[in-house]
């Protein structure tokens, strides 16, 4: 999903030498209801830089919170027409600050989850979003049906994999990157990580995803540092023309998990 402040957040975190970590977990029941749990973190250096920028351009006397509960409540509408805000808990660690947010939905068929954060402010913007939410380019779409055996069959339509660095200035996404640009990319996106996973309630019978750990099916786990530090893989991703090219390019990057098939299926039972 996207927060009103997210472009500013990413820009400021870049200036501060720290970046966003975003983890989204979709928990789904056999009847199609469930929750979306989000965990968003920024380094304390990034938060400090944000606060300084907000003081220069924000409303006087109004405290600035890059992950405010107000924004979290408003973001429920981005997830779908029947999604409700449930709770919001601030997070503070020795090195980072952020928020853990829980939303509830009644029908996963109407749920939409955006796989990537918005582009940093001042950098190349994302393509203009469609006026139809169901065709938004970065959204995961879900379809839950009953199989012939009575189990639940969840189908997830995956958007094409897009590098978190595609919103970098200078050249179109997918273009060649010079050594100088790559050095800048590494600095700007240091520490960034994006995770999206699904956790059905009950027992997983089978899944087409190669990343199943117990009850959790990972759709996306991109530790950007690992990809940036593998210059051969990064270059191969930029040159990739097909899904198979991408699969070969990403193979062997430590910690990186990306479900590249256009659809991922999960069959599970309620018990």
C-alpha cells in the first residue's frame, strides 16, 4: 500500500544514509476472511532527517510522525473496499523506528496488496496509476475458490517483478547502469528490504511457490544490499527480457526470494 508521506520518507531516509524496511503478511482463512499485517521501519538517522525537513515545511506546532496512525487508518482504503483498520503499534529499537499495523478483510477476492513502496520524492515517479484499482500495475490480486476435494484454493496474480531501484533518476527503468550510477544506487538503497508473504490458516496441501516454510508462503523477499553487491546479477536483471532470464539472473543471490510465475497457487485445508 502507499502512505501519503512515503515519497518524502524514502527521500529523507536516502539523505540520512538509511532506508525503508517493509514486511507485509497476509493471513487468510478458508472462508476468505483474514488480516493484513504490516511492519514498517526506518533508521533513527532517517527519522531525524525527516523531522528536520518537516520542521522547515510543515505546520508549526504540529508533531511530525512519518508512520502516523492517522495515515495507517487512511491506507485501509488502498487495500480494498471492505478492509478495516484494526490496530497500530509504534515500534522503537536501538537503531530504528516504525509501526506495526493490522487490517482485517472479509473477502480476499476484493483485496489488493501493493508489492513495492512509492518512489522517493524528487526521483523518477512511478507510472501514473490506473483509475481502476484492479489493474494497478504493482498490485497483487487474490482469488479464493473451493477445489473438488473441498479444500481452499488460493490463486495470487503476481505483477511483473520490478527492481526497487527502477525509480532512480537518469535513464529508463531497465536501462544500463554505469559504475558511477551503481555506486550511487548502492548508497541510496543501502539497508532496504521488501517482504511480502501469505499465511493460510490450517494446513497447506501444496503450493506452486518454491518458497514454502511451514505455513508461510513467501512471494517476495528482496534484501536490496545483497542484489546490489552482486554486480553480475544486477546487470543480468537489467538486461533480462523474459521471466526465464530473470530467474537465471536472480539465482544464487543470498537471501533473495521472488516468485516469478504470473500466478501462484496455494491449496490448503481449514484443519
